C-alpha cells in the first residue's frame, strides 16, 4: 500500500485518470529515461531550433488563434498549446475527436486545472478563478516532435481550421479557410 501511494505521488498525485487525490509531483524519470536524456544533450540545440521553427509555423498558420506567449528567445517545447475561440469551448472534445479521425493526436493541457483537482478542492481554500476556468476549458495541445515537418504542421492547421469553421455558428465565424501567410520555408 505504501509503495502504491508513493507511485501515485510520483505522478502528480493522480490516482484515477488525471485527478489529483493526494499530494504529488512529477518524479517519473527512470534510469533508462535519464540515459536517453544524456544522449540527447548533444542534439539539444538542433532539436530546440527545429521545435521553435515548428512553433513559429503554427503561429503563422493560425494567426486568428491565441497562443501562450514565450518569455525566452527559444523554448524546447514538447507540444503546441492553442486556445479555441470561446464559442467552441463546449465542442473541445469533438474537435479533438475529429482531429483524431484525421490521424492527428491532440489533447488538453492542465485540464482540469489545479483548483478542479479533488485533492486541492478538499485541502485548499479556492475562490473564483475565471481565467483558469476559461483557459483550462479551451486549451488544446497539438503535436510538436523532433521528427515532425513543417508540412505536417500545415496539415494539422488546415484540418483544425476547417473543423473549427464548421462548428462555429455563422455569426461567430471569424475563422475562415484562407491561404496561409506567404512562406515556403521548410526545414
């Protein structure tokens, strides 16, 4: 029982699915993972540059969507976060499902957010969090990998834009199928 509890604690306190029920942290680096990380260090600059270029491509191809602003000149991102328009918040699961049908793995990120986790609801005094509720309910995580190409980013963006446009009520349609900004740069 103690070992099981410690394992849960090393995975953010998630006992069932993505629900934190006890205190936890991210402590899941295995020895094999550590060896692989050391081997990757030699490639870190190239990988970070490639991922930064892919992130820039997402931003370029989806100019009417909101992204998290970066604070540094370069980040080695593991996925690309984008916010759905507020009108599409109730359809987030459907957007993810329709992307999956196109072979695109998308997900949510920090959703449910910390204040929605059972452990924090029981152990903390939590007031209204309208920004966390809004962002947590609209955020999507798009793929961004070492092996991904700019053409694949273009495909994700094309399908995502089409799915969103089809779901938006005509009065809310600010997202239109339109040519992406002129850029033929590839990696």
